[in-house]
C-alpha cells in the first residue's frame, strides 16, 4: 500500500510533480548506465587481444592456485556481463574505481570465488590481505591465502566407500597442506 497510496492521496499537482521526478530519475539512470557502458567499451577496445590467458599470466602459478585465478576471472566476467559480455579483466583493475564494484558486491564476489575454487572464508581476519582488497590481484591473493577445503568423493578415489545408514556414500573432508 505504501507509495501507491501516498501518490493516490496527493493532489493532482503533487501527482504531476511526483511523476515528473520519477521520470527524471529514470532518465538520469539511463544516461549514467549508457555512460558506464561506453566507458567499459572503451576499456575493451584498448584491451582487444586480452583474455583469461593474459589474466592468468599476470600471476605466479607457483604461488597462486590456478582454480582461484579462473574463478576470479569468471565471477568478475559474470558481474560485468550487463555492460560487456566478455570483459577483459586485468589483475591491476581497481575494483571500486575501474570496475565500479562496491564493497557489498566485493563480499559476494569473495564468497562466490571461494566456493568455486574450494577455499574457506573462515577466520578472514587472520588473512594478511584482510582489509587491503583494492584490486583484482588483491582479491585473488586474498582467496589464495585462505585455507583450502578439499572434498574427496568416491569417484575420485576409484573405489567404493562405506555407505551411511541411509545408503549414501560417505565423503571425507581434507585440509590442504601448504608447501610455502
């Protein structure tokens, strides 16, 4: 009932003003969205030959898990899809300034990347990159510094595992041993 009743209870002049303000807001948002799309298109034209391979080469794969690199690239691509279908992400892109990804979206992005690459987001305060995630590189390094969770499934072992009382096969969780 809220806003609709409010508009209904207004006089005709107030309704016209409210309609004009809503129309102006929609026009403003459309213009801003088109400007953002043009800005991203300009970035794409500069980065014409870049792909996930270029993005992955900007990290040392001896120290950074390639699953995290791929997940970060694909999740940022998913976020940018409304502007550009295949946005060429760089590790040096500043999340807030270049990509216009706000802090709430960064938190969601962290959760999605961690889930896709098999990392835990427990005890993030102990992460050396905590509070310092500004670029895509920082995002990747933050996830990479988190503990890795691996689930061993029966098909991965190549043999049958014992089943539970409900008839489901058991799985085991392992933690990754780091060799740094």
